[in-house]
C-alpha cells in the first residue's frame, strides 16, 4: 500500500479523429472549461482516420490558455528523438510551459515498418527508448555549450547544437507494462502511464514494486516518479453496474483506494463525451481531491515536490527548500537542477547561489520575498544581471530573479506613455518602442535590465537631449520589505517614489515602471578613432567640443592605455538624436578636431542599432576593479589628472560618458540621484590584483571629481555612499529607509543604513 503524496491531476484521452477535427479541438477546449489539467491524444501515424498527433497538440495548445497537452503516448520509432526533443521544447516555450512528454517504445510493428522505420524486437525497443530518453535530456541541457554527441546502438548524433531550453521541467512519462520497461521507468522516467485496457487493477501493486526497486538501485527516490492511469471503458450511469460504471459518488469511492493504496495521482479519462468531461472536472475531481486530502492529513502522508538525489545533495544550509510557497516551486532553480548554470552568474561575477527564485507576477514576488526573509542567508535581487559590481548574485544565498517579468507595453503611443517590467532588457525595450516611433533614454548596452537602470539613474546616448532614464519615469510598482505591493508616483507615496529614482535597490523590489518615451525615429551615429598619445591635450579638446555641442548630441569616449610601441587610443560614439542630417553633420564636424583621426564614419540608424547587442545567459566574465566619479569640466588640470591615470598602464579601460544638457535641467533634490551640474561620468577599470595601486592612482584624480555614479563602481562602505549621495540626499534616504526597510532587508546593493 503506497501513496506517493503527489497532488492529484485529471485529464482526458481524446480521439484525434480526422473526420471531424473541429469536434476534437472543441473537446479539448471543453476539458479546459471543466477545470481539468490536461488533454492527451493517442499517436498512431499509420492510421489514416487520425490526425497527426503533433500537429494536433500544437493546435490545441494555441486554442487554450491553461490546459497542458501530451501525446498518450508518442510513438518513438516514428519520431526521431533529436527532432522530438527540439519539437517538445519549442511547443513548451510557445505554450508557456504547457507540454508534457509521454513516450512509448512502439507497437504494431507491421504498420511501423510499413512507414519505413526499422522493425525492432521487444528488447531492442526498450534499449532504443532508454537511449532516446538520455538523448532528449542532453538536447534540453543548455547549461553547457558543448554539442550533443551520442554513439548509441539505435541513435547517433554527431555534434548537434543543444536547445532550445524548455519553458519548464518537462517530465518524461513512459507507457510500460512488462518488467524490463517498468525497470526503465524506475531508472530514467519521471512518470508511468499505463491503461486499464491493458492492465488489471490488481497488477498495479507488483508493477509499482518493480519500478520502486529499480529507482532505489539507480539512487532515486521512488516518489520522483508520478504514477498516472488511463481510465478506459468507463461509464457514468445512474446506478452501479461494475468498476467505474456508475454515478459520480461511486467513482470517487473506487478511485480513492487507487490513490491511497496504489499511488496513482493522475487520472486520464478516455472519453469523447462533453457531458462526461464536465462531470469529471466539476464533480468527481473536486470530491476526490477533498477525500484524498482528508485521508492524507489523517495519515500524515508526506506530500510536495520530490527532488532528485543529486539536487538534494547540493542544497545549502540555512534555506528551507521544502517550505517554498506552492506557486514558486515550479519557478525555483537549485544547484544540481537543469538550468542552474543559466541563472547562477551575472555579466561580471560568477556565483553559486543556494536558490534562485524566478517569480512571474507581483503575488509571486511577495511570496518569494516573504520566504527569503525567513531564511538565514543573504538575499540579492536581479533584473538583468549586468551590473559591474556583481551584486545580483551570491554564494550560498537566495537570488530573486525578475527576468520573467519582462513585459514591454505601449500604453499610449500618442503621449509616449509606456510600462516596462523590471526584468525586461533595454535592447528589447528599444526595439519595441522603435516600432511606435518612440525611444526612452537608457544606457548603452542592450543586455542591461530595466530594474537596475531605472532605480540607479540611466546614463545613455539620449542623455543630453532627454535626460536620465529616471527623469522620464512617472510611476512605479514596487514590493516593499513588509510585503506590500505599492504603486507610487509624485502624489502617491512621493518619498518612496523619490528614493526609487536613484537608490531604488535600497527600498524595495521593483516590479515595473511607467515612463514617458520621446518621439524619436532614426538617429545619426558618428564613430571616431583617435590617436590620443597627447592624452591630456586630447581630453581638454574633447571636453571643449562636447560641452559646446548642441543638446541633440551625446558623446561617449572609450580609451585604452599606451602599449605595443604606440600611445593611448580613443574610440568615440557620438549620437545626434534626430534625423536632420545637415544639422547632424554640422554637429559632428567639430569632433574631427579633437585629435589625430585614425578612422571616422557616420550613418543614419534606428536607435536600437546604437546599443550593444544583449548577450544570452551570463557566464561571469570576471569581476574587475572599477572606480567612478563625476567631472564638472575637463579643464587643463582635470584633463592632466585623467591622462596620468590612463598612462600608468594599470588601467585596462577608461570611459568618459557625457551628461549635462537635459540631465542638468532637473533640480538636484527632485530625485535621489542628486548630481545635476557635472558634465561627464568617468569610469576606470583594472584587474583585481591591482586594487592597491589602482586606489593610489585614483586618489590623485579625486580632487577633480564631484560625486559619483554608483553603477560604475565596485567599492562599498560609508565613503562611497557619501560620494554617491550628498549630505541632504543621504539624510533623507536614511529616513526613508527607516520608514520602508528598518530591518535592512535590502542590504546587498550599496546599502544605505536606516536612520536611528
């Protein structure tokens, strides 16, 4: 007698009749309307009276919104596993995680051979299925870039690219009856899917024992394997006529022991009758769930998700993994899980978090934050994971990853009102807005997340014409430390709204922002390469030219140190925010006088093309030493100090990003970012081993700096906060921190101490 404690699921086994395909699809829609969990279809491609199952699954997934779909079961000999893996992952992504994979080793070999596939013996068919399961999982495993190579007896792959990655952990359920197939289920599958038409109820217990023994031998917990049952030949009748031949209350009575004694937790009803489907979903399923819950509560049955042994072994102390709120269980990634490699690192830093939570909506963020607060580990929040400081990952703690909350909505194209999810990346934002003739001032890299930039500042190529990103934010939705979801703007929670724009990482988890995008089509991009051997003279000229440029111009300068027998070099990106080419040419021509020009070009381009393309998942390129500060003017002394810094040879990369213009139109006390008179943001990077020397060099530049932009600095501590936030701003921030986060829940990203 075994109850494996899985939550109950119910579905239908529908005939894929080609004669009336609309009726087949309507029955699937009825399955969803009745509140059932999944619709399944048999897979016999050699039957001309049936629709192709895979095409039908795709069509049904598109016609429904919640229903999961599966083949019951897919005929492996007629569906090559490499293609099946890609098709399954694709459908899973298209349906937002609503595909499950049921597999069979094959039957009706005359018909299979008639379609051109190899005839296999029963033993060969089992071996082929085992190889296929391993191959499918390799294709889905995108944690490594290594191509898939399989040299099996039945399946061979010589260098296949992995992916796409499924949207959720697709379980592989196997239709099995005989001992060898049952052992395969226990060794490799996530589910067992027999049918009452082929198996007697009294045969379930010995079959379960075979599966469990094989699971134990493979080092698995038998509870990892969900037990399902296709109910065939049943009927709803007013009076009892036999097993599952009677009224709904009889069904509940007869299905209950199958759950409690035989471990069945998924019931799939073979029927094409819409009335029966409604009764199953609206009467039988709720009553059976209630009865099972009552019996499990009385017996103390262990329930909840079962994790593989390898995942359990990698769990970290201080985290209650089993206590995760229900909606988050499917949205969590642990060490050892497939997909962990894709979420553990940031752009710069390699991390080993103990748990990554990936909520999809505000409620899930509230649950995730509440659970994280109860744990004895660090909490870090991530939107895009591109920050130089690497504070959006950790070692052994919890990461709240907002990447699934990535909606980009144009609410009113006439006024430019838009709403952006915190997990959206700016490359996609720029592309979506460009389709409406709009643009929003952002950074220079498409991989940066909205949440990070829209809570810190946002120094970008449209800065002098349209201000910082935060200057265009009109409202925000945020979860504060107390678990409340708040919509804030200048009238509602104005202090919190003020703090979010410049120090948002300290006061809550940003969910989304509303902003006003500018009317902008194409821009003119000028690119220049200079010989900057006379570094100080070049910088002084650069400063004069950029400050004199019209507001439509924003210029970024990247410089490399001297080496290899040559002097310092400089590369410039100069953006004219408009399509007036004559005015753009007049504005760009002075940049030819900054120094000896080695290369130059200019082009008209859509704004999204100006941004550096965003990468895929982060791999942690290596955390640098980075120092930053704001420069009012590149006068003679400041230019010489910056030149001396570059020419030490210890600096790998130096950038000067232009601000001023519209950035400085905003009053210093309007946002928590208070630096509204400087004209340049300076950043310099060096290898970590040179931290001492770098600090010595930087100290000689400090006298010419006024404030700093946090996003480009890797230092922490009170001195850093005092540079980032002038005294009145910091005092106000500390009071707001005390009001909204007195316990310092958000203390991992340049934390501001709450006022006493």
